[in-house]
C-alpha cells in the first residue's frame, strides 16, 4: 500500500487534463476496479473537475494499470469515504418526456431522441469547444449507430453528454420492449 494510505478508505487520482481523467475512468472500469467519479474536494482541485477514486487497498494496482496505459497522474490523495463530495453525476440525471421524444439531461448537457426510432434529434447545453462537433456527428443517427461522446469529445461537456447518452440508450431499450 502506498505511503500515507493506512486507515484511509479511498484513494483519489487527480489529473491535470480532463481527457486524462476520462481515459482513466474508462480504463479502470474496463479493468474491473470499483471506481467512483466526481469533483475532487476543493482543497485539492487543480483545474480538472473530475477525480477518480478507488478503494485505498486497490491504489497500487490501479496506479499500475494507469501507468501501463500511459495515463498521466497528477497526484494521489487519500481520504475517507465520508469526506468525498456527496454529489455524483448520477444524481444530476433528469428525464423529460415530450410524448414521442425523450430528453435526458445530465448536468448542463441534454440529449433528446425519438422514442420509437432512437434517432437523436437534439443535443444542447454546455459551452465546450467539442460540442458542435459532437452534435454534427450524432444528430440524425439512432442511438445504437451514433458515435459515443467519449470517442469524439474530450471536455467536461463531452463527459456529461456521455452520461446522458448512456442513460438514453438504457431508456430506449426499455421503450423498445
């Protein structure tokens, strides 16, 4: 176990760039780690609004996976579960049913699709530079044929749009049944 980890329940990986945090989340999830994502506590924020936490006993293995995948880590901070910020992105999900259309909102990003066909009809919100490109690549395509936002984007807006996309896919599966 890394120095300073004894007694702590979670280890937070901090990143300089948001795209590195996105890649870390995907890589650690794929590797089977029990991760949580959220804003880092204010006292350790460095500009990137996303930290990835793992149980403290998994920090060395998770760090090894990140290094093997060339994902740069700015810092690792140990904390207790109860000290983590309580608001996770999953708590920011809202659904608005417009009859034939369903809008999924996560944070400030919104994805609207036609319930019958799954075709994405609108993407809105955010102010990040990659959102217009995401709109061009996704609008007019069914959810199962559109590129995933995290394959194209690299900002907090793309990250929250990815979460909206994932919720939209799940909602569409239920509607299709």
